[in-house]
C-alpha cells in the first residue's frame, strides 16, 4: 500500500488494510513517519518513506491553489518511487494498492507489471468527466498548467510509462471507492467495471468514547488542513453560546484558544476530538465538507451545515444539499445569525431527519472494508 501523509488520505484506508491483514495477507504500508503508528495498528508493516508533502503534525499547511496542490503530489512521487524500488527490489509484492495521491504506487506497479488497485477516499471520474469539469480543470490549460502536465508526462516517459497525465492521475485500471455512493456526482455514468463503491469502513473505526450529552450536541470542525480561522470560531461562539445545546468546537493547533475570547458555559474548545465518536452523539455538524467528514456525518445520520474552504469541499457541500441532509453557508456569508438559523432549521425538520436516517442505513449496508477486501483479493494473481 502506497499512502499519503495526510489524515484525509490515510484514515479511510486503515480499515481496509486491517481487514486484509486479518484475512492473512502480508501488507507493507509505505507511509511517512508521522503516520507509521497508525499503519502499524492495522497489523501492516510500515515502510517508512521520506515525503516532501506538508507535514500536518508540524503544522505545515496545504496550499489552496489547485495547481500548487497537484504539483506537490508529483514532486512527492518523484522522490518516493526510488525509495520503493530500493526497499522492495528483493521482495516484490503480488499487488500494489495506492491512494489517489500516491502516484509512486501506480508508477511502481506499471514499471514492474504488477496488478494495481486504487483506494479512493474521494469522488471518482465518470464518463465525460473531462468535458463536464472543463471549467474546474481550466488551470491545467493555463501556461503554468501546461508546463506542469509536460513535466508530469516527462517523468512518466523517463520511467518508460506511456500513459498520459489525465489517464495516470484520474483513471485507474481498478478502483475501490471508499466514499458514499450518494456523494458521487453522475454516479449513473461511473464505469462499474472499474469502480466499486463500498463506502467508508467506519464499522471498524475504534476511537475514544464520547460521553452521552444531556441535551442536543453540536460539533464544529474544519478538519485538519483549514483550521486557522479564528473569526469563524468567534462567530460560532456568538451563534450558539446562548442555546441550550452542548457545543464542541475543534480548533486545531493553529489557533490559540484565548484568541477566540471568553466562552459561555455550554461551549468547549479542543485542538482535536475523536470526530466519529462525537458524531455518534451529535444532533448537528458544522463542517468544512471534506469527504471524510461528510462520510462520517452520513454514517452517523447527522444533518450538516457545510462551510466549504477549498478543493472538493464546495462540490461536497452541494451534494449534501441535493441529498436533503445539509445546507451550505459560503465562508464569505458566515455570520452568527446565518449559522444559527442553518443549524436550527436543519434540526427542526422531520424531512431532514428521515432522509438522514435513510442515508445512514444505506451507507452502513454498502459493505465497507469487507467488500473492499473482496475486490482486492479478486485482483491477486492466481
């Protein structure tokens, strides 16, 4: 397994790796050192790699610009691939798994002629994807984007790989999709011969318990990469501080709690919380709409107020709205009054409650880690 050192790219894969290990497979997990313990906890053997990606454990931030973010993954792959080839030269795997950003994994498999399965923690391409997403992908047609694609394909050609950038980065030969199918745009146009939706393996998630609240609980979190939003946290305190709710706000490590200001008795700030466990107790979730958070919210049947920050989050927020379990508040529209009204309108709607419960049941029946392992085993050499 070739992973990426980021929570949103690692946490979704861990249940699948644990399932494979339990079935008797030996799994080497290529991952940067800060995530080695998480990989080892699955029963896999961490293959610690040196990565050039932002280190979230050292408060390094990911860029918002899409081209800059994509270029980071290429630069990382250029450095990681020689490490993989050296470490595995005398112990070649039977199959390679890789995260969507683990380009070195796909390159290794294609160079060595090995079966290859992508584990996707995000939405996947559909028939006509490039045409439908032409505006969103326009940065690749700018001069800097064209130069990036040329550099990417030059790297591939130097490895003897003739695949185009678009094919290599966006169209795996086989893929297990670890997100709710309900969150996939144009799901009816996704090639089911390539992509199998199994949903997140959250049935295997083991986190610290969260106490049962004696009143409605609201969780507020902007994930792990976009947490330096002190004004947003102040707005949340103003919005919910006089409600008869328990309000839990995860502020990350970039914000000094004192900077948020005085807190009413019903509001608590944490640098981190066991999000999945808290959502199991929650009545509502104010989220940046990262796919991990959306999946956890849907799995726990919690209505969501989406305040998208970057990358895929505006699209995820729109999907939550279309599913009838969420409402979007653009960052520039955030005020205490808007946030309060959004939470109260969602939690006061019987229709939202019914839809949240139906999607929760659908997601829990999708198969998760066990279904993912079945797909992977079918790709192993016989």
